[in-house]
C-alpha cells in the first residue's frame, strides 16, 4: 500500500444554523470526545501509522484498509468519487452495546415511571401501570411491541427540544445494569477509529438505526462526532405549535416508521439519495441495508459485527429477542458480507477512556463540525 493511501483529507463543513439549540448542545465538544479515535488516523507521510490500532491484523482489517485505499485512489478501478462515499452504520450492537437490551428501552421504562408518578393521566394508563407493577422490568425479554407502545405514550405532546434534553440528561448518568459503566461509555473503540478513518478519507457516515432518531441526536454529536442530520432512525410525526408564541415542534403519537429491515434501505434512499458503498450492521434488521449497498454499481464493502466475546462483552446471535442475527448470518457468505468476529478481530472492545459529560458543552448555535 503506497504512502499516499494514508493521506489525511479533511474537509470542514459549517453546520447550518441549528433549528433547535438542544440539537446543537454538545456539537462543539464532539472533536474532543472522539480525540482518541482521531489521534489514530495517520497524517500524510506517516506510512507506519495504523489508523485502526484496536483492530487485530487479519482479513477483516485488511479488507477495510484495501477498500478505503481503492475508494480514494483515482488511478484504481475501485475509485469512488467523494460525493458518493457514503457509509451507513447501524447503532445498537454495531457502534455501542445493546445487550441485554438497547439503552433506549431502559430510558423508556424510567421515563414512564417518572410520568406515572407526576402526571395523573399517565398514572391511569394501563401500560404505565404495567411498568409500575414491575411486569416489564425484565428488559432483556420484553416484547418489542410493548417497547414501541411505551414510546408512543411517552412522546405525546412533548416538544422535540424537551425530548432531546430529557434523553441527554438521562444518558449523562445512566449506568448499564451489568457492566457498571455509563451507556455512552460502552462505545466500541474499533468503531470510533473506523469512523475517524472514514472521515479522514472523505466518507460521509450516517447512523441508521431502529432506535428513535431524537434519542440518538441526544448523544451522537458528543459520542460519535456526527451531526444530528446524519441520524436516520425510527420517527414519529411532528406537529407545529405556535400557540405559546414559541414556535415549537411537537412530537405526536403517530408513528411514521420503524427503521429496521426494508425500511433501513428505503430510509437511506429517501434521506440520503445515494446507495452506501460501505454498510455495517449486526443483525437481521440490517440485512436489507447491506444488500442495498452491495447492489450498486460502485464497489461496496458490507460488514456484520458478530458478538462472540462472552468475556469482554456478550456472546449472542440467533436467539437475541430484540434483534436476532440468524437470516443475515446464514446469507453472509453467499451475499458477500464479511463477519467481524468480535473476539478475534477486535483487540480492544470499549473506548479507551470515559467520555465527558453530555451536559458539559455550551450551547453552540451555528457551531462547526471539524
């Protein structure tokens, strides 16, 4: 691989004036938050630098390095123009821990308890009464239908700003029940390095998740260094409310779309308008996104994270209640998907150090993304 392959090509783009200050909160801190990953990205002329130090040497790491090298080299057959260098990555289980349940499930239960304790109407809600009774406490075995029904209820009448602020405040202190760390610190260090490596080579990365879009917007600017507009996720219909003179966007209980399976591919087509050339997931819910990437004219790399490390994280796949990994696992070889074996391919699992408070960054209206 020639020295020029590792050229650091970074473009600074000004974020358009934020619609909501709450969305901008934390954006200014995103560069510092992901510094450990960005420090691993080689600068032009540093041929010996490894952009992916937390990845073990092997076929998967080499495939990523080779794919990026092909994509950025105009003299090579696999060259991809900058404007077409789209990467789409699932969130839960791909960028951070999702076991025994996604962080958003724990947030939903806690917020439902708070609402039931403070709002008479919520206390009378049958689903909230189930929450208070403890019937839904076994989050790892919860029926996902109850999960979405719960979000239908806790969204009602809440402004987008307030929802993001409440989510951010919870995420800033919420601790994983088994691993003893904040959910936002249970981010995969290899993936932070990959995001930085892609960015350095002028890829535009989007997070595409079945998780709620505004829940991701509450932490992604700080944790991943990605702006809110690069989140594609499950979403509810918005309404415009100017009754109080504040011109707020209000979340309704009308579910637009759960962004899993086919909806991942169609949502990318709708919101990005281009096929990804690199797609990464970890479950059957990501299958169509990877197929969409592989079906285009540009060369594409499709990867699936396989949770095989019961010591450092968890080992699970086919029987995971929230998002089974079975069909995509069986189709991987035939479809040309590469498996990232967590136990074999990742030297380090978790980010190297705890991140800052999500609430530490000042409001940054018109802030820039490095």
